[in-house]
């Protein structure tokens, strides 16, 4: 039985695309930071309600869960993310973000959808509308989930802790897609999609005082600086060269004036790897280095080492990947379905694989044909010149990426929900 992409025809089909594009542009122009996605959540929830879903908001923060039950059958969860990044947009788009928001610590920062979460939400809203419009041709339950705080790797855990599977039932499969610097109109699958990640916040206590009397103080800045230098040896000397892994010190803060020895210093460290064992090895090495440096410096008390975020390796279920990839090849043609090499980017979607739920995950191309052709070299070389995720110039080609994202979600969901379908395809706009 061939599983084809389910799409309504005529005016309804056109309305779905127009509404999805309108939602995308609205979300892009009005981004919200992780944990503050109230208006984004309501905009997404409103679209789901309009498609006949029973919608609950405020799940694990600003999370949204929409449920559409259409007879007896499997339950499929489709996830998209709500949050944006503290990035100043430089795309020049007519709907570019000019938003400035205040962070939890009171700092004012620019905000931008620089990772495609607006595209993901609009695609999911469109897919929900497509499936709702033609309920005669599928059976089961669809859960459309808008997840908060993905960029901080906190939102999936928060939704699970708020009883996602207890309140809405354990799905048979959880599916998601993510924007990537591939040609728009393409999707890509792989055995291992994103890395596992652990982020630590390390606080070193000192004994502050006057810089004219350093012998009466314990300077935490000197200790912290020594630790930062020593941490660089973990990747180079503790991890096998053949094992992909990175360690980054992305935060270092201490003191308020140059003529005052600070009382404490804080270091933010992120580690990423393709295996839990390597992550554990790196984390153990960080703790040994930090504790030894503090002992050598004579700091008062032990260092405080806290895990502030973590996510598992994103390795989709192989049978799910094979099934969805075949559905995508059937819907788009094999030429538009590529392979994905593992990435050291991280994401918390694998947490939806709790309780033995099988997961599927693929990448969604965003680069315009003209931009892809203009970039020199082969595919790997092109990526050096094309603004990718988290860039202030990240600008998906929505006219191609959005209908592809809608159809990719629909055809994937129908691997479990669908019956024998006609050979209808979602046409791409000119």
C-alpha cells in the first residue's frame, strides 16, 4: 500500500497555505525568548482551535497541546518549538524582527527567530489544518505539541514533568523536523541527527578585597582563568581523536570594578558528543580539573557545579526513519530526500522518547534556489558562505520550505494514521 501525502484540493488548500504563511510571518516578526513565549503559544493555539483541535495551554510553562481524535487508531505526536534567540536580525526582510526583550536577569536583548522555530510552528499548524480538513481518510489521534524553551534544553523535560503522556496518553510515535541549511524543498534523514549535550554552571568562591593587598585575598578570577585554560586539554588529550566531541566555555563572569578583587567567579561550560559515555567522561574530567584548581588556590569552600541543561543524543528509531523516509520519497520524489551527517548541534526532542516511545526526526531545507546556486563549491563548501541557523542573516525561503514542511509532517503522520490514499501531492508555488 503506497502512503501518499494527504492534501485537500481547491480553495481550502490555498487557504491553508496562505494562513500558514501569514502565521509564519507573524511569528517571525514577533519572536519571544525561551520561557516567555506567551503570545507565540496563543497564536499557535488559536490556529489549532480553528482546525477543530481540543487545545490546552500552559503545559510545562507556555507549552501547547492540541488533540484531534478521529476514531480508533494509533496516536501520533508532532512537535514544533515556540522560542526564539537573543540575536539582532540582519536579514532585511519586510517582516524582520525589531523586538527587544528583557531577560530573566534584567538585561535588554534583541530577539530573532534565527533557528527556524517559526517555520516549524507554521508547518505544524498547516499540517494540522490539512489533516483536520480530510478526516474521512485517516483514523486515530493526532497530538500537535508546541514546545517551549527548546533553545535552553529545558522545555521538553518540563512538558514531560507536567504529565504530557499521563494527561494525553502515550503516543505510538513522536515525530519532529528541524530547519537546516539545505536547499528549500528538500528533507534529509540520518541514523544520528544531533549530539547529546551537558551544560554546567561552575561557581568559584574567593575572598574579595583591595588589589593593593592581594595577599589577604583569594582571587577567584585567577583560579577561574586557570580552569578555563586547563579545560581545553579535555578534548585534545582526554578524548580519542576519532570521537566527535566539543567543549566550549561560553560564559565567564566575575567582579564589578577593576580595583576590587571579586568574591566569586562563574564559568559556563557546554559539552557535546555523540555518546553518553563520552559526555560522562568529559564531565568527570571537568569536575576533577575544577576541584583540583580550587584546592591548589586555597579557595574557601568547594566549587559549586550545577547542571543547568542537558539533552540526550538524538538517534531516531531506525524503523521509524526507514518508514518516514520512504513516505517522503513517495511524496516528494527520491531526488528531494537526502542523507544527513551527524551534527554536534543539540536538541531536547529525544526526551519525548520516554516510556519507550519511538521517535522520528528529519531535517527540512530552507535555502533559496538562487542563494544555493550562487554559493561557490560543492555542498560542504556552500555551507561556509550561506547564513545558517543562529546567524543574524538566517532567512528561510518560506515559499518553498513551508509547503514542504507541511507535506513532510502530513506524510509522516499518515505512516501510522493513514489508509490507502490517492496520489495527491502538495504543489510547490512558482
